[in-house]
C-alpha cells in the first residue's frame, strides 16, 4: 500500500504538464490554486526563465479552460510595469490550456509587510499598487480579488498585481463578459461562490467590498477595487502609529456605500501623495493645531536659505502692518 508521501508524489507527477511539444521545460512548481498550477519553466528559445500557468483541475465542461484563456487575454491588453506581462499562450497535447508570463522574483506583499519598513516606504509601495489598478481601470478592467497574496514585491521594490482570473470587463464585448464564466458549475475553491438574489459571489470574502459580498454584480465597479485597496492599506499599516490623515484615507476607501468612497484608485493614490508632500488630505478635516504642525514639518524640510527668506518676509510684513497701523 502506498503511503501519503508516495501518493503525493504520484499526484505531482500526474499534474506536471508535458511540455515536450513546446519550447518550455519545467524546473519546479511555484504555486497551486483551485483552478491551475504555476510552474517555473525555462524558455529554450529566448534563454530565460518564465512562469507557466496551466489547468490542473478537472474541466469536463471546458469552463475553466475558457476562464484561463480569458485571463491571459486580459493580461495581454494590460501593458503596465505593475501588471505581470503575458509572453505566450496555447494548448498542450493533453488538451490543457496554458499561458506563459514573466517570472516575478521577489516576495508576496503579506511577507514584505512583516519586515521593518518605514511609513513612507509602505505608502510609496501602496501607491505603486494603486497605479497598476488605476491603469487597469482606465482600460475597463476591474480586478475583484485584490489582496496581499495577489501582490508581489519585486527585487527592486516594484509592486506587481497578480492573479486576474476573476477580473471583470466594465466596457467589454459580450463574448468576453466575465459573467458568463461565473455561471459555470465548477469554480476554484479559493473563490467564495454562492447564489444570491442578484447573482454569484466571487472573490475572497475578507477582501470583498460589501456590494461584491452581496452578489450585486451590476454594482461592482472601480469603487469595489477601491474598497479592497482600503483593506490592503489597513493591512500594510497594522502595528504602526498611523497619522490621522492616512487613517481618514483608509476609512473613506472602506465606506459601506460606493458613492462615499474615492471614485478611483488614482484619486486615492493622490491623497496619499498629498500626505507625503505635506499637503492637506481632503478626507481629513484638520484642526488648527494639526494644520500648524503640518506646516511646521513641511517648512523644516526646506533649505536654511528658504527658511531665512520666509522669516525675513514675515518680519517685513509685521513691520509694514505696524507702520500703517500707527499712521
């Protein structure tokens, strides 16, 4: 009788794709989800490493193959440094669909966040995530499964948004409408799927916007991704003394009603940029003391010459006011 280790090895061997008819050779498995597995492969034509995603779950209906093919097509149209690029796609001799993408070297955001990073460093990285999401939104694509596990931090500090398997087209053609695949009887286990009065719930529960969790498909838009970005911002800042303006940004993004959130990822990123530049944040109503403290911190960053000039201008103004008041 085979023990568990032997069975696991047999399953691994059975799942490993036969790439003999392609220019790729398997070097190892990078990860596995409910729908497919991702392998590190070597490209014999371009002499580089890549990541190959291939179906690993049973797919008698062909719905999963259609979903994976569509994921590759969506990624291919989103050419941005913060979105993993697709190099190739096809079908293996055994009928399994695959696509090849860049092998992103680095670590997941959840691992990166456990390390020692300053508040500005965390916020700058968050802005990079917002930039990638904003680019996708500008091209009519919303992610719907944004979470730390789906964001890679590269070797040089780049942030790459991964796993677009349940992305939705806002302004797409009917034949590539993601709602078609949501009616499939077979779904990845990592996706919470449940029938509601409105539709099917897809995504990861703890990172879903309220409307997404309710299955209100028609209400899911860019602001649903903004909600997930708010949750990611909170995750990134756990255990840190968060300034009130930044906390206000997070609260606005996590508003229960979509109309109360930021309209876009770009708008939310702009608020973070304002904070980092020492400017007021629209989501936060400053007190007089907070405004004074912000201006003081901003002025302390100025060169000494600029500070001296500001002080001279202030003294001259006071002198002029006193002179005219005495006339």
